[in-house]
C-alpha cells in the first residue's frame, strides 16, 4: 500500500465525527498511534497531548479543519491507544500473520499501519463492541484517509482478524 494520496487527487479528509464520539475516539487513536510511531514519542505522552490540545470543543478552532476532534470518547481513545501500544508485539504478530508473506507490516503506509493496529487492539478485546461495528468504524476512517485500494485492503485484513479473534460472532451467519 503506497501513500494516502494519489497525484492530482483530492486530499482525503478524515470522517466527520460530530455526534459520533466513539468514531471520534477511534479517529484520534489512529492519529495518536501514527504520531507516536513517527515522532518516537511514548503513547502516554501522545495521549496527554491529544487530551489537552486535540480532543473536545474549542471555540477558536473549526473542528476537524484545525486538527481537532470536537467530539471524542476520551476513555475509549486512551484505552485503544494503550491497548495497541501496550500489546504491540501481539498486535503486530496478529497483523503479520494476516498479511501476505511478501508484504511485511513495515511496508504498509504508516497511517494504514496505525489504523490496523488500533482496530486489531479492539478486536483482541472479547465481545464489546461487536466485531462488525469495529470493522465498519475503521473502514469509515480508512475512506477518510485513502482514495485508493487501502480501504478494501483494510477490510480484508480486519475481516480476517475478526474471524480469528471473534470467530463465534461469525459462526451463526457464516
């Protein structure tokens, strides 16, 4: 998967999270995991930065246009980031097992990698929220960041992970 933006293509925008605090939390978690990896900052430092400067309303800023996520479930955001970062070896191992042998995790676009890590961490948590909700939420976010095949790729990876970690949720429906 190469880059989030194609030449000449309109720049993707993160999904609107207004009225959807859980979506806002997931969007922020993807951004925080990306920042933590790229800047080499600890997850706790990034969580603190997001809570203080990027989450919640700000009268002077215009929501997502200014990099803020006006509505975000902060406890969910922190839980996702901590789970993904705290269990990074397990998360990366699960992701690597799902990817093709000739396409290592390190080869993925860093935003896509952050998205898959956040989603995987949630799917590794038993039962709640339902796997289909997790997949749909992260696919909405993927469509906000990517114009190419990345959302379809993410869908395949997340479906495989959900069946691995939450197979019982799919047994009745096939």
